[in-house]
């Protein structure tokens, strides 16, 4: 075998190189999972804040608040 043929056997094929290198701008699986988890956490936190805001003006003991004298 010549020196060029031996060097060619050690190099990965263009297809192998393309599969090993992620495409620029394409998120990895880990990144997608992280984004999904953060989104779920944010939606949960927002829902809690919305529930607090909905119940903020409700009386706690079932009676309406006294009207201001005027």
C-alpha cells in the first residue's frame, strides 16, 4: 500500500464527519430538555401568581367587607 492509501483509511468519511458535527444553530437534545423544563417551571409559577391575584380581593371569612361611610 502506498502512503496515500494508508492515510485515506484512517480518515473518516464525509458522512461520518457530517453526522458527528452538529449543525450550527441546531439545539442539542439536552438544550431542548432544559428549555422544556424551564418553560414548564415558568408556566407553573405564572399559574400560581394568577391564582393568588384572583383570590386577593376575595374575603377570607365569607362576609363582605363593610362599606365605607360617606
